[in-house]
C-alpha cells in the first residue's frame, strides 16, 4: 500500500506518520485543547487566590487532572507532559514522503 507521510527537514518521519506513533494528529489536537482548558481553569482559580491543593482537588473532581487526561488517551502522564511542553509531537512537516507499507493479511 502506498501512502504519503509527513517528514521533517532531515527527511525523518514525524507525527502520526512515524511507525511508532502512539496518537493520531487529531488526538493530539484534542489533548492540547483539553490542556488549554485545564490551564484556563487553573489560571482563574489562582487569580481568585485559591490554594494549589484546592485547585488540584477541583481538577480531579471535574476530570481535568493530567493523570485523568493521560488515562483518557491511553498514554503515560509523562508523555502528556512532554506533548504539553513541546518536547513530543512539536514538529511541523517540511514535506511529504511516499512510502510503501505492507498490507495486512
């Protein structure tokens, strides 16, 4: 089967085009949206002077803790933190490469 995958400036496969990718690009977008929403909640609560321990309890209650989000996407919490920090899945395609992948069956 022939398909096109994104590659970086060195020609290496990236993002969901990488054979060991754990998440699709769409899943990463959804995860980043949830993390942005989490950041808003934390910012609003900090602005009201709420203690960090109470913020953490609230995040768990509304299912917006990092641990909950990681479980939702079936990844580790550290992987989620790396995506959030831009250490994982932060490359943009420079070009597309044609690859032949074996068909299942």
